[in-house]
C-alpha cells in the first residue's frame, strides 16, 4: 500500500465498513505508506498548526527554519511581500516575547510551496504541503464512504 489510490481505497473501505477514522489516524497511515522520508517531529508540528480552520501562529524562527525567509533578510515583511503575502489579509505580525506571525492556512501553504529546500537537510517543504493535502483528501473520502454506509 504505497500509492495515493491504494491508500484511498483502504480508507474508503474502512468507512464503508463503518470503521471510523480521524485525521490523526489518516496522517499516520499516509506518513507510513507514502511519506516515510518526512521528519515525524516536523510533520507533527505542521499537523498541529493546521487544526484551526481559520488561522494559526508560527514563530519567526520557524519561518527561517522552513526556508520561507532567511536570517539575512533585511525585512521579514519584505520577504513575505515577495511571496505575495499581504499584511492584515494573509498574515498579522504579533509580538508576545518573540516575533510571531499569524497566518491563514492558505497563506502558510503558499509559503511552504514557495520555500526552498532546507540548506542543512535538503528537505523540500513542498512535500509537507502535499502530505497535508493528501491527508485532507483521504479524510474527506473516508467520511463520505462512512456517511453513505450509515444510510
């Protein structure tokens, strides 16, 4: 079981048999079958970030880590503007002991898509974007099969 189609068939069959799965269950299956190369700790961090459907905060240091911005950037806001992010629409800068940015999930996904591979590890953070997209799609299909089986 290592392709999206195979995993999708598996989660749909679970739903059709009224075996309920949640996002965490699906993320574990997707990680173990299709995205083993992803760092589990970082994947868990990103999964935690996306639990809010409207917004989440991310520390400035994580933006540097993800390669969205660099430490050498003269202006973080300019770096985000280069990605097409608009302050007060796509993100809000806050300070509570350390600089953080509050993003919409869509704008953070855009940042991940625009990031470059991590300089030390070579990790391409777009894979984390695709990981979460696959998890959401599989959860949606599982829930549809589950609800259909209830009728």
